[in-house]
């Protein structure tokens, strides 16, 4: 799983292609069939109502009903059909029990004119709706392209580590935000990053892009994980000072840097003001709290850039779950926060893909499909294999 939209129902709707090749949102089936259902309702009412109560006047609304799900050409065709059907019901003795003279009775003529006017308005409304859908499809296409560039697909296996990722955007139309993750194989082991940019919008996206670019370079060059954090801090600070009118405090990032060495059953972590990772294994679920947390990235010039590396056991068969605060700050209807550790503990041992799928569904169910913040998660599972060298927990 790489990332998902906010609502599962939306993902089940098959999009349609516009003339420009963009994926256009497809209205639900019941909405597309609503005009036919409406006409069927009129036909049911017509024979059971007195002759002096003509229900054909209900057809005046038919073009507006069609405008909710169909294009302007279809609405114009529905308008012509509605006028003809009104005339049929008005002046056909076999169908409505009325004399042909009713066809041009002034009330019916007023009905024809009203239907044409409503049809004109419905056609304009359908054209406007179609333009908005094209604009939305264009925005989503650009956002998806930016998403693929910013959060490029992470390989599912890096050395002895199996990795899965999850991204849920709070705004289904945007599908991009300030949460970020990355996994890079290096000579020092597999290095992982998850982070959450303060703020929203283009500033958050630009900050996330800067952070990821700096990490992808530093992860290969720096022999020490604290050095990676220092290098990213310098890059972020330099970039913030280059942007006119920006404040350093508005571009900080909480993050967790993690390193899984190839031949040591440990994980090294630098926690920069971020929610603690979860270690899931045969002995249960453990929060890897930092005894001496480091400052968020890009706040080093204000509070100091002293980054501490903490080491915890990470043996084959264990799983490391990194996540953003969009997970733990998800609320139910009563306002209670999502109890991540408790939920994960109740699920037992799951492969990384199944764990994130379960987390995805549980978050949607817990929040009633109303996520208030972007959410990202990365699950790293240490595959069984030979490890050479044992290193106990310590801090550098």
C-alpha cells in the first residue's frame, strides 16, 4: 500500500476519462439513473390521480434532476423529451384521459415554456459543473504527479528489511500534504525517515521536498545517524533563510530518523520531537520513547542542534512502526484520541502490509471516515536471517 484517499467509498468509484485524457469523477449509479426514476414516478402517479390534477407539471423539474449527473448536451435532450412528454400526457386521450384540446390549454403552454426555461438553466448548470470537474481533475492530476515525485515509491524490500508505507490525505481533493517518509539503503544499513511539517499548503509541500532531498543525500554520506540529522538541519536552515518573508519557526519539521544496520540486531533512532515509534514483536508492543529527545528539524538555531542517537534491540521477526501524529490525534465522535498502541497490541503479530491495511480501515472506522489531519505510516519488518555481531542497547 503506498497511499490512499480519505474515503474508501471514493476509491471504489471508477473514474471516466475526459476528452483531454484526465480522469473525471463518476457520479454514483443512483444519481445517473435519477432522471429515469423521476419519469417512472410521474407515470405511476398519472393514472391514479384525477384528470383535473395533471401531474405532468412535475416534469418541469426534470432538466434540473438530469443536470446533477449528466452533461449539457444530455440535459438539453432531456428538456426536449420533457416538453414532448408533457404534451403527450396533456393531449392524448388514451394515456391521460384528456381531450386533444388540452394540448394548447394556457396552463399547459405555460408548463412547456417553464420547462424550456428550466432546461436552459439546467444546461448552464451542467456545463458549469462539468468545467469544475475538469478543473478538479486537473488539480488532482498535478497533485498525484507531485505526490509521486515527493513521496516516490519505497521498495518493498531493502536488504533484510521488508517495508510498507501508508499515506492518507485529510483532503481527498488534494492528496498531498506535509507528511513525509523515505527509506534508503546505504553502506551503513537501511536508513528510514518519517516526518510531519508544521502547517499546510504549498509551504508545507515545499518544506517536505527540501527535507526529503536533504535526507536522500545525507543518508549516503554521513557515517553517523546524528550526522544525518545535523546535515538535514543545515540544509533546512539554509533553505529557510533563502526564502524572502518566511520565518524559520514556521517551517520546522518533527521527524524520526532510524537506522537498521545489516549485521546488528538493533535499530538506531534520532527522535526530533516526533511521536515515538512502536516496536512490535513476540514480547508485545513497546513504545520506543526517547529519554533525551532532540529538537525538531529547522529549530536548531533557536533551541540548539544537539541530536542524540538511541539504540534499541531490533531482532529478526520484529516490526518497527513509524507514524505521524495524524494517527494518534485522530478522534472519535466523543473527541477521544486514537489509542494506537492499544489497538496494535490487540491485533497481534501481522505482516507489515496487513498491519497498515488494518490500521487504515481502523482509522476510518474510528473517525467515521472524517480524518482531520494528513496521516503517514511506515512499517519496517526485519526478515529472518543471519546476523553477525551483537550490540546491546546504548546511547551515543
